[in-house]
């Protein structure tokens, strides 16, 4: 005998027996459900004062009988039922509503998340017989950002609705639509999410602007941005449960396939949120790591990015169950063997160790290069700054180079050095470095330690700031914090306010009044003359001191 699912505690044996007998009933394929079955299970729901639900397949066979509480029914796991883009799961969910209301938000969520053939709610007469039926099904294509439609309320006499044909036609149209979408569009479509305290609204907006830029740098199409203000973040979901559900519906209705959180998520949160939203979930750190992986061109850059990715992944290799089937050892092996999870962790650790050895070789090579440079007696100027501040553009203009530049975040990842001759017959090495960013992930700082430590070899740090960015002051603070982490905050530096050509005359004058800085437009070579003069004076002073 198939079991009754859900909240059966306290039910009388008579009620349980009548619920079990529903499994022996069969509904005509063209009917939503037969009137006799609807009458019997509605009366049962009325008697036990609990919502009752049936999951019926396309042949009219009742596959699940479910008992809920007065407010809802929890659908059990449907692991044996396939569904996905262009396909429905082959089951229709028919259940009672005891408060005479139509389909709820939870019903629509079940329809969308589980890709039901359709969902129906039956309201009851005072004697427990069916009153009205409210139905909804998915649409092949969203209309007004809704990928489902609600049918007009029906009476029990309208249960014959060519149900099977309607569902098959709908699924065929969905399948065709999916083929067209797949052929035309393989893009990532994302919802951006940020959770913060109500007192931090301005900071949240600035942070989301930056997350949008990061996503666009990764080729992601942004569907919507969502900021929730909470006194305290939910330990499990960050967002509240209600917000997670409504956000999931909104994302699925707009064909999003990715959710990006601005905060770093711990392994437990990623698992909980992924289970709740049924979409791929990543955080800001993963997004930055992906950008770095795309931009790394040199061997050293690729090694460092892979190291950062593996260090991020390792603590997130968690198991979802402890079934014995996950054991890779067993009979004929020594001991119980290793779980697949343990094997994955071991391999990641081994790979990290190998990469660490390779990076040490890279570091030794750089030390040799530094030694040769010192023998030639060439001063080094390192260009640093927030990502997309215009560092590579400045290098190109000063050295007539063709280093790749774009108006995107983290275009430059691998350091580039050029020799340049300043006035007074002075030769220097000018180096462009990877851009910094707020809350640079620890895994990246650790993996790029060798690259960042090169800044300590510089005689002067040229701190380029995007003056046109309204958040430029926090960008300066972020760069200073990273320099402090590297213990080189005392290094001689010059602040260079870039992109003056984008500012109004008044704003430009305000920057020019600032002390200990230079204002430039990196694309305009003429505007660089004051900077070059200052560099010549600083270098001359430093080298005279050294002598």
C-alpha cells in the first residue's frame, strides 16, 4: 500500500483508510479530476480540517496523496519525475483551500519551481462538497514578465477540459520555444542581490553599482537588482524566507538562470539558498574569480588565479548526504575507503601544493629580474589604483604602448613593464599592475602575493584615481587598506586624479586645489607634463638620498 504523505498525525483510522483508498481510483485523462474523486477527497479535507492534495499523472493515475494543515500542503520530493527547460514534470497538483480563496503565492511558486502540468485549488461548500476550482498553468513565453496564466474560476461541472491534450500542446510549444531560445541565446541572465542595514542605503547603492559593473565585465545580462534592508541578516538565507520565495518567482518569470549575492556566502548559505531558489547561486568573490580567470593570459597569472579558485572551493566541498553509495572503497579495499568527497578534497589540496611550488619558481624568476634591474640602476615606478581608474591608459600614453584597455573592471591582470626616458636623460621602468577593489577576496590577495609584493620593489607608487567616480574617496581608502595589508603604506606615492575631461569646470577646479596630487586626463599627453616633472624631481631626490 502506498503511504499517505504529510501531516497525518492525529488522523482517525477511518480517515487514513479512506485516504489510502484514493490510490485505487483513476480519473479520466481529459478531466482535471473526476467529479466523484473530487467530491470524496474534498469531504475528507472538510472532516479533518486540513488541506488535502493529490498529484495526478497524465494517465489519470493518483501518484501522491498528501495531507497538510489548515493553511497549506507541502509537496514531497519528486526525484523520480523529470522536468527542465521546455518540459513539464508530468503531474498536476489538485488540492483543497479551506478558506474559500483562490490560488496562493505558494501555489504559483510550486507551479513554477516544480514545473507542474498545472495547479488547481478547490474551495468547499459548507457541507464539504466542491464549490469553485481555480487553475493555473505555465506559458511557453512570458507575457508582461509573467510566465504563467490563471484560468477563470470553474464549477465542478467544468472538470472536463481536454486536460491531457491541453498539457501536451502546451509542452510541445514550450519545447519549440526552448529550442529557439537556446539557438539564439546562451547568455547568463542574473538577479543581483544585496542585504544590508537600513542605515546603509547609500553604501548599498554604491556597492550594487560596482556589482553591476563586475557582472557586465563577466558578460552577464542583469535582469534586476534587489536590495533588502534588514535589522539583522538571516543566518541561513541572508534574505527573509518570504523575500527568497518572491525573488525566486520573479527570477523564474523573467527567465533568469543565475543569482549573484553582493555579500560573500559561506558554504551552508550557498547550499540553503540554492535549494530554495532552484537557480545557480554565486557570490561577489566567485564573480571576481571568474573575471580573473577570463583575463589571465600569462602563465603566472593563470597559476595565481587557479590557486585562488581552489582555495575558495576547498572549504565549500561539502556533502549533502552520507549515503554508503558515496564510498569509493569497500570490499577488497583497505578499511572503509575514502568517500568521493574526501577524494575531491585530497585532489584539491594536492593541486594547491603543486601550484604553490610552481609559484615559488615564478617568484625566484622575478627575484633574478629584480637583481638585473638593480645592477642597471633603473628606478621603478608602479602604477596602482582601483580597477578601471585608467592605469593602463596612462601607461600607454606615457610609453606609446598598446596595452589592452577597455572601460570595464579588471581588464589588466598581468603586470606590464615598459622602459621610458624622462627629461634630463633619465631612464625609468614604468609598471602597470592589477587593479584593486573594495573587499578584495582574501583568496586573491593570498594567491597574488608574489605579484603584489612586487610593489615593494618600486621606488614610487603612482596612485591613479578615477575622479569622475562619485565614490572615489572610498576607492582611495580601499587601495590604502590593501597597501597597509602589504605593509608598504609608507612607500613614496603620488596621487593622480584621472579623467578630468569628464568633469565640469567647477569640479575640475576643486580637484586642482587639493594638496600633494596631480590632475590629468590619461588620454591627453599634454596634461601629463606636470606629472612627469614631479616624477623627475621625486626620483632625483630619492636617488640623491641613496647616494
